[in-house]
C-alpha cells in the first residue's frame, strides 16, 4: 500500500528550518481510513478465523471508530452492533451524522446510560450484552488491542526513515504504540493526547518495545468536544 507523504510548506516552518510532511492515511479508503483501517485490519481477519459473524464495539455519538466498524462490517459481510454512550440519543440519533452513517451501513444500536457505559470492560456487563445481542467479536472502545497495534505498526515504512520525529494525535494510544514500535532507532515519537492528564502513559507502555517516545500533554484544549477561542486560533 503506497501512502503519500504530503509536504506542508508554510513560512513559519521555513523560518525555523523544519521540514514537515503529513502521511495521508486518509486516502486509504473513503470511510475506513487512516488508523481506523489499520486497527481493524487484523481484528477482522481474527473475527473471520474464529467464525464470528457479528462485530460489537463501543463509542460516543460522534465516534469515528463506531462509523468505521459499521462500514468495515458492511464491506466484509459482518453484522455490527454499536453500544452507544447516552440513553438520551435513543430517540434522536437520526439527527447525528456519524450514527446516521453507521446505521446506513447496517449497524444496530444499543444505547446505554453513562453509568452502564463505564462498565464496558467488566465481564458481567459483557455477559449481559451477549444475552441481549447474541454472540459477537468484541472490538474495544477506540479499537485499541494487540491486533490493532500490529496494524498500526504498518503505518511507518522504510520511506519514512528520513524523518527525525513522528507525531500523532492520541485517543486510546493504540496508534501511537504502533508508531513507537515501528520507528527507527534515530526517531522520536511524539503523541498529542486529546484528553487531559498523563494516564495514557501506562496504557501505551503495555504495548511498546522501546522508550523513544513522549506524550505532549499541554495541547488538549479542554478535552474532547471542548471549543475555545484559543483552540480556534491554534487551528487557524
């Protein structure tokens, strides 16, 4: 898979003597793009190998992961179930573009309260879901597991050996773990978490094989779904 690196040429970078490229992982697929494609690749193969016909995952109302699972399941012949955080969405999900896309690709929704959603990693809760939804192949929230990290290790290739730093936004840490594992010995990986705090460090440590990485925790701008004037200026 030949993914282009697009050169970004702006005056500030020239002034600082920095060369910046963006790896256009978004060009992989119209709906299952970037790290979502990478995280699902080996998980879908495993689900097929184990004989599952249904994928179940978790997410909020605007989860790109939920939409990607629905699209991938539709394309690969799986039924899909999305456990969605927030019972209040049950009667108005049609107003949400992300959930509309997932539904259009065959996903069945299971809305739960925020308190129930916090139990998503507990065995008892998963058993209850199996009773209500039938047998399924579980994809965790955000898609991060060992197979997802394996897929994300394929993002960085020999073509990228030229770079000193590899930078990525961070949600659950799976993509960053893959980048860390595939980076060359002279490269440093910088992750920019969308959530406050440094709690992801331990999660990432469980998947990585070197210490040439760092979380940059001062760029969350309040966390997911928070907007401020400072953030808008930063984006512009």
